[in-house]
């Protein structure tokens, strides 16, 4: 029976840089996104009016002028909206919570929906939304953290992680260490801003709700709507064939989906709703503001004795989310005395949600900068310090770390990047008025395993069809699944049809948390092996022809993978992906301009199904890390609670001129302790550690250590002037 070669990456199709099968559709405009599924005249359009205060209550709302405008069919407010289930903050899974809209007068954050204008065209709906007048009672809100704010220690962090863990005696170990680092870091509110805005088309057929939406995980929608609209799973039909990015912001149900569903029910017409870019800043979840304290204690030889990581995170108590920031430290470096802790404080700001590499991106920024500080204090090379503290066993659980190639990533990267040319002392290398520096950081990302099912069918038409409700959010899901099926059945990629992202298809677990590809790949691997066994036909170029000769009606086989919780002995091993980032920057000593000169990432994520799509994901993550370190910040007006730079003109991200030479190296060794295919996720690994490597390079260049991010001219220039 054919199966993927488990001893090497030498396969015929899997592991090859196959171009994305959906690429031609996307570049020619043939790929139809959610908002494009119904043209003008075939569906009504809804546009939200949102609150202009940060905290308080609606006293009076007047929709009469809006209703009198041409083309307006309905204005939905708390006064006439249909009943919906309540949001339950005790549900630990933010992705499946009921999220009712327009059901009360209370304003919990700036930009909250207060009305939905439904009209025949977008322009008419927008005009009506702008014509609604509201009288508010403004209450005192809490829009920034101060030392007097209430702080609670959290039992659980996001994604089901324990809030606090301890090993050994951290406080004693730290206090008795020969060399210590005690540093505090602050990271701002940041956001996912996918290219495609959040959009949904909804229409009802009796008791059945039909949705075409831009979303990452269909099962989350079903779970949420079961509570909010009282619908059974069989009465929710969802399609999301093309999704223009998500980065975590499309894991949960948001206002676009609820607005379209409610408006369609109330108007008895199809309705589509798209969030404006500015509305996305307040209605699609944020990476919350955080303050982290990292404490490291080491012996003179560099070996860690104690490592502590505590994260204080803002969480809106009405829709709580505590990012799992400190968990990144739990399996990173060895040390006998350990502490990780998550604390939360309430702010009246938009709720936190998963933003690409939640926990790891912010957590590694703090820990890896602290490791750089420790290396300098010990007078040990930063790469060497990390190598000395590598470990083959999970430092907290004591079980083996599978596919642990962190040291290999660091060593390969140091050699390829020319790390030996780095100046050991900061501000020691220059080119004219440019100060030159290098930085390094480790990367680690938890490997999630969730349930997934896949069907493979030999069609009477002579085609092979792969079926799953997995979404392709721009990552290449259509392509890698076709590659796997072709490899296992002895066919070519062009012989495979892939059907995805419809609720009638087998549940695939969705895309998010870097689990979409590995979980679905394992289930597909099993389905293909079962199809070969079921038909009794060996794989080869004429597999379909021979199989149909023996089975004229075709054949179907299903494969599945169980969740980690339902996998025997899952807790006997610890599974992660790894990497190492290297960055070189130039800092202009007069202007403080930060210029990225080159960047390298070396990654180990098990078997690489497609190096072209994997490289693209990692490259994007690395650039995101640059953005988080020196560009991105949602500036909140602490008087009123509004995000003042809530658009892409002022919420700064890198442009092409900011990103020069970026090199990506893949160590594609299958991790068969992770799953039978040896594959793990890469979607977020590029984000993990890249910010820290840049921050460390900035210090090496100019000798200024900044711990409040993003690093900007407003903080760097005064420090340069004073140095």
C-alpha cells in the first residue's frame, strides 16, 4: 500500500513547490469572495451606525430622518431587533460565544454597533446610517491601565492553557542566582487587518439560514448561532470558498454575520453586510495591551537557574480574552526553577481575540530581549547562550520534546547569516552616519491537534474529489490537499478536485492556530490509504481507470484525526515547531531612522508539504514581526476610548521599501511523533521571535535598549541624543 515516505522528504509531489491551484482564479478576478456573491438588486445592503462614546448608555435614538431617505427598507436598533441569546462570558472559548447585536442600550466600548441601516444599495444604506441621531449618557470609562486598576490572577489563559505554572522554587532560585535580569516590557493594542474585510451574505429559506461569509472556521459559526439564534446545526448552511486573509480575526462570529442574519430575517430578503475598514478596528477583536515582567537567573557559565515570565493583559470582562503570552516560556529553555503567570485587568475597550501567533509573538518579544540582556551581562555570545540552555525534555512536564531542532536552527542560521561578523559590543560598527547591528532570537510555537475528517471519492466521471469543510484563507489549502491525494494515489495534481469550506462537507476543524494543514493532511492521508485498501487497486497513473473497472459506481473513503484530548498518550510527549531569526539593521545616528538591511529565518516544522506556500507563510510572519516591533500601535485616546488611527492610512505597517532582503530556510524533517505524516503548522511560526531579533539588532547597532513597543522615532531619537 502506498503511503508517504516516513524516513525522508524524498517524495514525488508532496514537498515540491507546486504553485497554488487557485492562483489563476485570484489574479484574474474569477475567485468570488463573500461580498461579491450577490450583485446590486439581488440583495439588500446593511451598513452599521456605531457608537461615538466609549462607555455609557443610549438615552434616545431617532431614525426618522434615515427612514425617509431613498431606497431605505429598514433601520434596526435595540427597539425593534429580533430576540437573540445572550453573550456568555463564562464560555472559555471566545470563538463559539453567542454575540448578539443591537439588543440593549448599554455601550461597552467605542465603535459598538447601535443601528443597522438596510437599503437597496450600499450608498443608500451608508447615507441612512449617517442620518441616525443618538442621545447618550456618558459614563466614566476605564481606557488605560494605571497602578490603581484592579488586577486578577487568571486560572486559565486562552486556548485552554493553565494561567499559572510553577516548577521548583522560582523565588529562591532567582534570588540566589549569580547573575540576574529583571526587566519589564510593554506592548500596545494591535490588530489583524486582512485584505478582505469581514463580510456576510445571508438569506433564509423557512427555518434554514444560508450564509456566504468570510470566515476561518465554519463549526464556530454553527456553535455560536445555535445559542444566539436558537438554530439547529442542520438549519445552518455555510459557504466560504475564498477568504482573503483572517489572521485570527475571522475565527469568531462578528457583527457582519449577525447583522446580515438578523436583517435578512426581519426584511424577508437576502441581505449582505460588510464592515468598513474603520469599523474593523473596533468590531473584529484586537491583540490586547500587555505588560510583561521577565526574570532570568543564571550561573556564570550561562546556564539558567531560574526563569519567570508574568503577563498582565487587558481583558474586557463583557467578552473576556486572556492571551496565553507567558506559555511561550514553558518549553523554550531549560531551568530547574520556573514560574509563569497570567494576570488580567478590565478596560472598556474592544475585546481581545487571537491575532496571528497569539501569545508567542508578544511573549517571545519580551523573553528573547531579556535573553539578549543576559548574554551581554554574562559576556557570552547571544547564540551560544541559547545553545547552552537548549533542552531535549520539556522543562515543565519532563516529557520528550519531539522534533526539537532549535539548536540546529540557531547554528544553521548563524553560519548562513555571517553571525561571526557581529560586533560583540554595541555601537561598534558603522558605515558613515549609519550604526550597524545584528540581532538574534529563538522561535517556538505550540503544535495543536484538533479533530478533522476528510472524504476522498473516485467519481464516475473519472476524477478524484477531496472533500472537507476546511477553509483556505490564502494559505494554499486547496493545493496541498491535492498534492497529498495525488502522491498517495499515484496520480498528478491535475487529476484531483478539492472541494472545501461548505458546511455540508466533512468537518475539517477550520483554519487557525496553524492547525488547518497538519490536521487535515493526516485525515486525508488516512482516507487515501483506506481508498486504496477498499478498492483493492494499487496506486499508479491508471489508478482511477482500474478502480472504476472494478467499482463502476465509484468509491468513497473517509479519514479522520482525533483531538489531542482524545488521543491516547498525547501527554507523554511535547510537540512544538521551532526556528531562529537573524536581523541586521542600520540606525542613522542623527535622525534615528531604522533601516532593515537583511533578515533570515531558519525553521523546523516537521514535513514541509509545499516549500513555496510554506515559505510565503513564514515570510509574511517575519515581516509582521518587523511591523509589530517598529510600526504597529492602535493609538487609544484615553479620554474617550476611541482608536484615533483606525484606518490603514495611519495604522502603520511596512511597505515594500521597508523590507529588503529576507531569506527563509526550511529544515524539513518529518516529526513522526507529532502525527503519522510528520507534518506540523507553519502559518504563525514566522511571527514568533522576529520582533525580538529586530529589537536586539537595534540595541547592538546603537546601544539603546527600549522595552516599550513599538520602537519609534519619538522614543529612539531622544535616547540617541542623550547617549
